[in-house]
């Protein structure tokens, strides 16, 4: 990771835990850009701090919650969510001036977001489609997982449509691999593009192989049985929030979202969080979100062995080192926007 890139990312929001990871009344060990973190809930407030007791440097994530305070596993010092010391067991009544190194925190989409330095934006990335108060949206987080690849690689992979017919053959083995032309719109830190996904009972492709899912509209030839056309709305916001929003028959809506966080700066490793959301109409038609989470969990498990063996493991910002085709318009736009953000950050530091 470039030095100026790491410094830029320190000022951005990343997920470091799920709310449910700290709801059980115990601290959670997180990590971001080479910093060990402890995430805990005290007094109804979720806090994120460097995972180091100011007394003798013990890992606080190995401790436990004592009431509303985080208890160090070494000498039992207790720490409040605001970073102040609540108790020194060896000297009751002592009030040392040391405090925990706490970080800015926000809770959104069932995830705990943090930034290592004062963030450039007040809030983490948003999903405007779920702001509909009448939609009855519900969110369900999947189990986070770690992957040995770069932040840009895992982010590109999630919204890359042309790999579905191959990497996800076991789950969606009947996907037509052709990706139609599409245009990526840039709006500040956000990218967006759309095309339809057509569901059919069978398609005649490559001399007879059947595929029931096709990215893009069709002219009706080679089609058997009924079809349903679902608009796919792809969205991305820097640094790593990517989601696809779909509209189904009966005006039901669903989305699946991924947000990755770089674990360190020396090697390419990320912790990936994801969730599924659906409005009331979708859940009424398809059931609760458990099945949707299970499908996406399987999809992500199929991605991991591929992205961990990419060469290089991080998507290069230099477009000259790899080949590109029409289906790669998103990844090209993403790399350009990411590179521009680094340039803008460097310019703000140097006053240029």
C-alpha cells in the first residue's frame, strides 16, 4: 500500500465489527490498517479504541465486560466507553490521568464503523434507496470473513458481473456470460450503473447449453417459458461500499451490500462485512432474509480462492498493466476515481 494511500484511508470510515459481535457482553478484537482495535459496548454506547491498556499494554480485547466498563485482563483496570478509567483495583479511589485512545464511531446497517483519524466526512457511506420510511426495510448481516487480497481487488470482484458464469457455476451455473454495454456515472465519491437481469426457464446458448440468467435484455428468441426482467442498479461509494439494488415484480425491492476494511498496510489482507436488506413486499413474496444471507455466504465463499490467488493480489491503479474489455468499465472507473482521490489528498497536504 502506498504511504499516502494509507494516510488517506486513515481518515475514512470502515466497518470494524458487527453490532451483534459486541451485543453478547464481551469485547471484540478488530483491526484496521495495522492497528489492533477493541470494540465494546458500555452504558448503551458502542466504543472503539486502540487495543492496548494504557497501564501496561495488555490486549483489552482479551478482557471482559464488568457492568458497563471494559476490564483489562492483566490488572483489572476498568475503562468506560468515553475512554476514562473507572477503577484501579490495586488502589481504589485512584483516578489516573491516562485514557484509552478512542476513535470516531458510527453505527449504520448493523455495522460498527470507525476511522483511525478525524474523518473527512461526518458519516459513513449511505444507501439512499433504504431511506424510504414506508418501505419497511429490514437488514440482516452475514458472518464477516477475511481474505488475503487487496482492498481494491475484493471491492472490484464484488460488482464484477462477468465472473458469475464461471466462479459461481455451482450456485448460479446457468448464467449467460455476456455482459451488455453500460455506462458508469460518477458523482463525487459515488459510481452508479444499470442494466437488466432477465430470468428465463431456459436459453439456447453455445449450441444448446442452458442458462436461465442473462445480464441484459433479450429479443425473445431462444427463450422457453415465462421470463422476469429485474432491473439491476449497481452502486459504489469510496472507499469500499458496493451494493446492487434490485426491483422485482410486485414492486418488491432487495439489495446486497459489501464493505471491506484493510487489515494492514504491509500486506494485502481485508476483513469483509456484508449484509442483505429487503423491503416488506420482498419478504412477503420470498420469505425472511435468512435464505438470502445463506445464498450470499455461499457466493462469497466461492470468490475467496480466486481473489487470494490473483497476481498481483491488489488491483493496480495503472491501467496499462492489464487487459480491459467492455465488461470492465466499472473497475476502470473505480481505479480512476480511487487514484484521483489519492491525488486530491496529496494535493491537500502539500497545498497544491
